C-alpha cells in the first residue's frame, strides 16, 4: 500500500516554534551516509591527511559562500551561526584530533572523522545545561559537511525549493535554515532535536513553525506528500483526511489572527488592570538576537549567557574579545538594561585540564562560580571586560550557582580589586554597577534573607532550583516526569526568596523556563516576582495575560494553589482557570 493511501497518520514530537502549517513535503536526506572504514598503509597516511585538510578547506569555502549569498535581512541577523561553524572547523580538538587519529590508528579520513566526532558529541551529552548540550548538533553538522566533501556527495538543493513546502529531515542545521528562501518554506520537522537546539532557537526567532524529536519520521515520508504541522501542540499529521484538513485550516486562520493581534500589542507595558507594573525581558545567547527580542517587545536582556564565548573557541577568550561582545550588547540594548551572567559551565568543558574532567557528577561539582573562584584569572578576565563595557550602556552582573555568603564576599573582594585596577589605569567604568545572584541552589533560597543584605538583586533560576530541590535529573527520562514547577516545595521556596528580597527592597526576577510558560504567569505574579526573563517569542503572550489580569486575582489564585497537597492538584486548578480566562493563549 502506498503511503499516500494511509490517511491521518499522527506523530507526537516537541513543538519548538508555534504555528500551524498545511503543505507539501520536501525531504532532505543529509545524514544517511554510509561511512567507508578501511585500514591504510603507513605510506598512505600523508595522502589521507591531505584529503581531510582539503575537505575542511572546501567546507570553509562552502560556508563562506552560504553566508555571502544570504539576501533576506531576517536571515542575515543569524549569519553568526556560520561563523561558529567555521570556528569549529579550526578547533584543535576537532582538526588536530582527526589528523592524529589517522596517524595513530592508520585508518582512512572518513573513519577517523567519525570516531573523533562521536567522542566530542559524547562529551557534550554529559553537559548539564540543555542549551550547551544541544550544541552537539553543530558538531554533527560540520562533521557531515566534511564527510560529504570527502566522499564527493553534494548537498540537497535547499535554496531551490519551489512553492510553499515543509522541510522534513533527520536534522536541520541552522546553516541549512538560513540559506533557505523563507518565502518558499512553510515549516519544518526533524527526527531529532529539542527546545534548546540551535535550529529550534533560530526557527522561533524567524517565526517558522516547527516540530522536532519525531524519531524516524524522515524515513516514513516522500516528497509531495501532504503534511500538517501543529507547532503549538507538537503534533504532525501525514496525509490528512478532508475532515482533519478543514479543521486545521480553520485553526490556522484563527491562530494567525490571534498572533497578529497579540504581536501588535507587544510593545505596550506589562501592567495589570489594577496598576501593578512588571518588567518583561529576554534570555539570549548572542548579540545578534537583540533586534528580534526588541521586535517582540522585550524591555531589556534579563539573561545574557556567556558560555558560548568559551566553548566556541580553541583558546580561552581574551579580555578584549569579551569586551567587544559586551560593549556591542549594551550599545544595542540601550537605554534598556542588559544583565550579563558570568561563566556557568564546568571546567571539563574548557580547554585546560583540571580535576573537573574526572568528576563523577559534574552537575554538583566544580562548575559556575565554584570554577571561577578556583580559576580566578579566568574570572577576572571576564569581570574586567564587563566593567569596561559598563561605561557604554545600562549593565548588570549576575553570578550563577551561589550557595552561601562566603562566595559573595569573596566575589566582592575580587570586584573591588578590579575596580581599583581600572581606576589606576584610568579606564572608564561604572563604579556602582549592580551585582546580583542567581538563586538556583536550595541552600541559597533558604538563607535568602542573609544573602539579600549583600547584593543588588536576585534572579531565580527555576530550571536548576526545581532539579536540585526535587533531586531530579531533568535529562534522565526515567525520572524527568517528576520535574514539576508546581511542586509545593518549589512554590514555597520561591515565595521565601521573594519575601527575603522585598524585605531588603531589592528586585527579584525569574529567568528559568517557567517564565516562558503562559500557564504559570498568574502564579508568578501572585508570588510577587518583579521581572520575568524568557524566550523572546513568549513575550507578547505573557504581556497580554498580564495586561488582561489584576494583581488581586493573581494573589487569589496563588492562595488556592498553596492549599493544594501536590503538584497534580495545583496543575489541574491552574490549567482550568487559565484556559477559562485566556482560551486564545493557553
């Protein structure tokens, strides 16, 4: 039986970019390559090395050509992704690692490339942070491009798609995405990926509906088949019946009408009907994302992650490299504020070797501020650059993974040392730069009243706070179902943090994934959160909920939730209330 004869084949994945698409499939067969594996003679080693070097140089030329051929201004903002891919090609762990593998094992270049790539990807799988963990897709993409050059296989003609098509692939790299003619692409679905993959982030910022993590769907479809993507629910339907087609056509029209209406109001302040004002900001990784977040109504950058500045290089970034990035950030955001989070990864992910590389449980080990206080010169380099950039805009420093007062006092001493040094050198900076901490460790939340005396603001990182409080590894599929933001203990910890902050008249924000979920908005307002920082695409909806609510009803809902005995009971109450109040958003 032909696939086209089977109607309403429904697949459930992860909706990473909202919207509803009805269109025809265009498949990209990028990753189905059989890797030739053969032993070589000693005298053939130079030839294999030369083959690999040539393939890498060709890959660079291809990437530069892609970047130079980007015409769409929306896509040009994301061309920095190609620069990252070029840096990966130059990375010593990648480039020299493969050359060494060819020599040491006496194997052909394709086989050596496969072995080294799998090792690097395995290292990324051990990273706790979901955003950084998903960077393995960039490594896979680059490896695949070099492999295709080695075996002489050409890319799929992505730039030559005709008509409105839905791209279906095993994986779709950001470099693929930004060379597409967006006028011809309605959406995409992939076998793998998650909400924090580079492609997902890019799809959201470009407004391309997408569903990922569908398993083996790329092997089940054919070009020209009809497909429906429901990016809101993470559903994909192949060969829809006329009844289902008509239903989704109506839903699609309704969705776009609401999106257009909501986005139109996104630049209005996040103020409740009874006059309570909240600040809505964005979480970003790259300066190039600033125009997009401002378009979505962000009132600043609530979290600028700096990890990629480190892992995208084969050397520790210099002070000047840090400075130029931060200066560019604050100048683009000004007069709005930008909050820069200092390095938040483990030492095993940097280029130097230390005890961290052998840690059994890196999530609870030498990472974030613990690493920075051990490797003080790395920390000072970043802090000096941040202080220098403060002279050019509205800037705040945020320190991650604080667990006690001793760390804050040591950090403040280092900061004073840096201020004295900059003053001596007559380098301009803002002396009263606000310094805050992320509350994501239970110990910090419990002694928040003590910590609030020594910092200028709190930012609650719910991703880790929930994980550490409930003793749940959120990337472990066996226990991830227990990860629940509405667990009574989590809500009580957040309330304790808010009370401690407000008792000292300092701001308390929240920058975890919880902030991006509309269903939690009223609960967070009721808890007394002053600012929310989130994925930019969520901003218009969150603002709309706030502007259609009162602070009084948020407090009322929170009182009901606090009487619940478990997260499931709280979830049912909140979901019912939010769907009733905001059926066009939830």
